[in-house]
């Protein structure tokens, strides 16, 4: 979607193009078509951009303008890649590269190699991607193009991370960071601070990770840039969780969620709601998890994500259960179970049914508890969810013991023990074997 200024720019270029066509101003027309294509591409309208590129290419060929031919082949590659035609995009970038090499236009050549590298990574050819990006970087270095050096180094950092080579990634991101500082590009500086911090976080160097995340946060604060602040707080949340610092995890997590709303990024907000609420539930912080889960449920309804609605309702039910609110837990888990059934989501049906069985047992509704446990075992077995199958076998065995049916209980407990034994889950096996010794 275009903003008002961009819409005015498009209208101005369209009027200018008509005037240039009428006046046979071919150089001016070629420039306007290129600019209009770039503006459409910036706004995500690749088909309209491609239409202008094709007209521009025809005009450049007629004028024998090799520089603009090379440049427009590169823009064509961007358009084709944006609409999902990777094969033709590769061909366009290669044509751009060959034309640029022929006329010795190094900046266009660098851009072609850079785009080829990015595409090679996307289609699962990392070695080719490295080769192309390294070639682009060498050329940028030779002509002293610091902007392109920074950009390519950052791309190579991401590439090496994808290839699980963190040391090389660190080296590339560090080069990019120094280039960003030299160019006084604060946004890029913050981006590479976060990237380097993530590598330190992955290697458990929490102090270095925190330093880089806070550097990025400081930049975001100075620039009053909420996107930068969001990226920094998101990583600080993960750092706090890794450090088992509940207080800071809550503070950083709440800032992350606030900023996600302010930058209007529902996807990022949803992802962080999942991350933070799961952590709080794991820590037994059920009361603190509840408002985050409630916000997540409201968001899931806004975006019509029934799968996530079911997940959040089930989590709310689990929080209520562990918080001692059994009636509320029963209501929520029943709602989640019904959603899973409507969506024919067998794994979720087994998982939620198992939780509902536990709540029913706590409420003394033992027949209902057994019904849900048996259904969960049946579905879990059919789906190959062995752990869930065993857990429900244990739950059903304990319920049968409460009903004074020891032989039936033994049967289910022994089946669970066999599963734990097969998968070498010794702690859980020991618990089941202890229950078995209590049966006459």
C-alpha cells in the first residue's frame, strides 16, 4: 500500500511518461520507466514494476544503451523473484552480470553477484551463494564501495549462520558492523549489534550478548525507532529467560509485546506471546501468564486463527488447573477439546483430551476421566505420539486404582512402562514401576 507522498510520486511519473512518449524523449522516458518500476517494486507491486521494466528493456535495446540494459535486467530479476519465478530471476541476474562485465560497470556487476548469492541460498545452494557473495565483496573492496561492503558482509553473516558456521558468521557481521560505524549508519549498526549478540547468546556468552543487545537498544532510543527497540527487547527477553531471571524476562517481554503492538506487527506479537507465556507456565507463574494468554486469545480471534485460539484456550485451562481452579479448567479445556474435534486435529485432540482427563479425575468425575483418557490413548497410538500415549496410560491406571480396579490399572501401567523402557525414559519408568509395586 502506498502512502500519500508515494502515490503522488507515481502519478507524477505517469504524467511525465505520457509527456515523454508524446515528445519522443527516449532518454527521459527510459529514466522515468526505471524510476517508476523501482517505486512499484518498493511498494510490493512486482507485476506493475515488471510491466515498466519490459518497456524499458525494449527501449534500451533500441537505443543500444548497454548500461541501462544491464541495470534493468537486474531490476527484472528482482521483480521475477518477488512473484516467485526463481529460475527466470536467476537468468535475469546472470544476463545483468554478463552485460555489466562486458562494459566494465562494476557497481551493476556487484549487485548482480549479490542477488545471485541471495537466490542461491534460497534454493539450497549455499556453496554457490558463498562464491557469488565473496566475488561481490572483493569487487566492492577494490573500488572502495563501503556501502556495498557493509551490505554484502551482513548477507554473508546470515549465510554462514544458515550453514551453521557461527565463527565465520561472527567475522562477517563484525566487518559489517565496523562498516556501519564508519558510514554512521545507525540502523545498520543496531542490526549487526543484534546479530552478533545472537551468536554470543547461542554460545552462552551472556555478558557479551547483553552488551550488544543494549547497544542496539540505546541506538533505538536515540533514534526513537520502535522497530530497533523491538528487535533489541525481543533478544533481551530471550537472554533473561536463558539466565533464568524471571523479573527481567517479564519486564523485557512486556516491552517487546508493547512495541510489537505499536509497530503493528501481529505476527511478531503472536510469536512473543507464545514464547513468554510458555516460559511462565513452565515456571509455574500461572497468574502472570493469564493476562498474556488473554491478550493472545484476543489477537488470535482478530486474525481468525482457530488453531492458535485452541492452543491458547488449552493453555488457559492448564494454568487454571495448576492454579487450583478446577471448574474453570474444566470449562476451558472442554472448549479447547471441542475446537480440536471441529478442526479434526488428532494430535491436539489427544493432548487436550489427556489434560481434560486429569481435570475430570481431580473433580472426582472418574468415569468421564476414563473416557477421555481412553480416547487420548487411542488417538495418540494412531498418531505415533508414544509419550502422550504412555502419559495417558499412567493417568488411566491411576484413575482405575481410585475405582478399586487394580488389575485393569496394572494392564495400563505396564503398557506405559513398556513404552518408557523402549524409549529409554528412565525417570518416568521409575515412577511407573513404583506405582506398580503398590498394586497387590
